[in-house]
C-alpha cells in the first residue's frame, strides 16, 4: 500500500467509520451496553459536508469549527445512548420533563439512599464522557486535516453527499431508509421539546376529552365491599411470554383453586395501559377518573380540574372510600382530587413490623391491615388487641362506624350485626412488593394475625431478603419470585379470610420493565373480577370478559374505558 493510500485509509476512512459507529449503535438488550449496528448516521453526513464546504472555502478547517463539531458529536453520542437504552430497560421512551424529578426515587429503590449512588453515577458518567470527547476530537481533527487536502476532500464530500442524497430521496419511513440509516438522534431532542411544550401548554379540560357517565347507581353490588387492587408490574407478558407463563403456572393454578373453593368465580380481560414499565399513577388516574393519561401532561392537567371520579361516585352512594397506598412516602395531591375519605400511606397504614426493603410494608401485611381496619374482618383475639393500639391516623372507621374490628365466627365471613352497622367500603390498594427491581421479597405468612404485630418479620428474615441482589438488567428471576408472592397471598386471603360477598378487582397497572417484558411488547395488562355473585359477573361477561384467570388476546380497549365498564356493571336493578 502506498503512503498516500495509507494516509487516506488511516486519516480519513478510519476516523469516519469510528465516528459513524459511535453514532449509530443500538442497545444490546437487555443490558446497559451498546451493540454495533451497520448503519449510517445522517447527522454525521451533514457534519462532514459542513466540514468539507468550509475547508473548500477557507482552504483549511478552523480550529473553532473543529471544537464545535467535536463537542456536538460527543453530545450526540450521549443522546444516542439515552435514546436506545432507556426504551430497552423501561419499555418506553425517555421523557425528561417527568423522568428527572423521579430519578432520585428510582436510585433510592435499592434501599441505601440515593446520595452515594448519584455521586458515583455522575463521576463515572463524567469520566466516560471526557474519554469519549478525547476520542471524538481526535477523529474530527483527522477529518479536518483530510478536508484540507483536495484528494481526501473529494472523497469525504462524495461520501457525505451520497449519504445525504440517498436519505433525501428514500421514502421515510421505509425499508431502505430504515435499513441504511440509524434513527436520527435529533428525533430524541424533538420529542423532549414536544413533551415540554405539551406539559407547559395545558389548556384546560377540553383537552382531556369526555369522561365516564357517572349517573348510574351501585344497586348491582347490593352493598358489597369492593376492593380494587392495582397489581404493580402485572403485565400481559405473564400470559404472553411462555417462560414467564410456565414459571407462574403453579401459583396461578393455586389462585384459581382458592377462588373456586371459596365459592367464587373469576372473569378476565385485558386493557391497554397508558404507561409501560413505570409511572403507575397514570394507570391509577386512567381507571379512577376514566381519562386517557397516555400523555403525562394530561395527568397533571387532570389534577387541576374538578372532574368526577369513580371514588366520588362510590362516596355519593354511601360508600366509605379508602386509598391504601403503602408506597407513598411523600405528599400525594392525587388523593385530594380522587376524593378518598381516608388515605393510608407508608406512615399511616398501621404497619408495626420491621421495614422490609425500600417499600417497607409487604403487600400481605397491607392486606391484613385492610382486612381488619376497613373490611370488618379479624384474625382472632390477637387482631383485636393490635387494633386497639394501632397508631393515630390509622383509625379503621369514620365517626360512628365502630364495627371494623367485629370478630367473625368463621374464616371469610363478617358478623351480620357488624355488616349491618358499617358503611360498605371501596378500597383502592396499590401493591408495592412486585415493584422493580423486585428486591426484598418477604416470606408468606400463614398466620395473618402476626402481620399486624411488631414481630411480623424477624430481623433474620429481613436481612436474608435484603441479601438477595437483583440485577436491573437481568431481573427476571426476581420478578417471578415477586409475582409468586403476590399470587400466593391473594390465594390465601381468598381461601381463608375474605368475606364471601367481597368484590375483588385485580388490575395490572403496567407491564414490567423492558428487561423482563422483552422488546416491542404492547402496553396490555390483565384485569380480573372475582366475586361470588354470578349475576354480577355476567355483566362483565357481556362487556367482553371471559371466564377464568386467562384473559383473551384482544384487549377490550384503552384502560380509561374500564371506568365506564365498572360503572355500568355496578348500576341498575338486579
């Protein structure tokens, strides 16, 4: 190889290929690492064209231009990493307006506090960016020197011009453009500007569209308690991905057996959640307000309105309404909007045991407290003693409602006198034990009364659960363990403790994070209605639900339409 050819290869083609590789990589799903992709960066093509034109005009490339292009290229590479990695891990695009305020909470889920983690991530990120900038600057300087040489300039100009021409003429989107060019990083910037503009330009209730018709009554319930469980990260992948389905088969069979043995039936469907991998509050709002919240800005706008909600609908018809939100560790403006009579957060839910992981309160312990405080149940004399000394703010009943601790003569039954004296309940319970990263899974307790005491879990059990390390990039085993736990306590509760007339609605809030769900999964989540009244379940069947715990493949529609389904099913004569 001649010296000229060697200089052409080393000084022009290699830096060009290196920069292109740094700008077009994809995600090596489901990890944090990039994967090389044979594609062309249209941003690089335009940058090279600008460098060539400037060099042809000035006969050299100015140092200032080189620094600017090197800085822009480095920024573009960082944005490219974010563009391909966030959807791979979380199953949804980045939304800086909403994601940045929640970054600390995400880092804190490991249980050690976000401070040290944030500093470590920032330090490593800065180091990587500095090294990357040095590499990019070297490549840009090499291209600038080539652009100053007529022969190499012609080569660079020809390559850049051909790429731009092909990109301009190829149908977009289309197979040629999709295979030859990486998705422009500029699309990420455009999306963030659009998200920000959408959030700041909220223009009132008309943007939200019509809500449900709440003019119906609740006659079809006949005064039965209703428990809506938003099952964290319970997605359709638990039915659609064979490895997950097989791993959960035994637990789901046990739940089905418990439903049947307790004299109940289940009907199921699936709906399309407004979110994926996180942002559970969007799903809560979709069901409880019947509003499409796919755009987080619409959720923020919703909270500024006085729209009716499913919670207020129940309150209007004599129900005491309770939001059981054990994951809440900060103020919750949504509670005021929904209209709950009581909001039980992490501090006021009455949990007396040791903190179990970041979320502190295991779901089974929350269910035990709901059963005693709000559903008129008991687990024996120990429960009544614990109730008497529960913390302020966790009072089981409103003024004049003194029957919440009434004992039952048999498991799963409320005393008739107690039922006659207490208002029926709507309880909305958002679970937390199946939340990513699916760490610190507690053992199931056969003795539910223990869950109400300070010795709910031993120090050894807490430490053993905390010692199980979970990878954010390979969390499937931990996710399966958390789902078995969730299905397990639900089965045990229905089999041994739930009042037979209780109407239980289990709704997945969103699919689990992308590293569990897999790439390109829909937003589908299951919905189960479990009740002992066949006539009530028939109403759901008429709306598209099918018998059993396996929902059909075709969703009923978006999640916010489920609110109207619930209102209609609960309304009218029997």
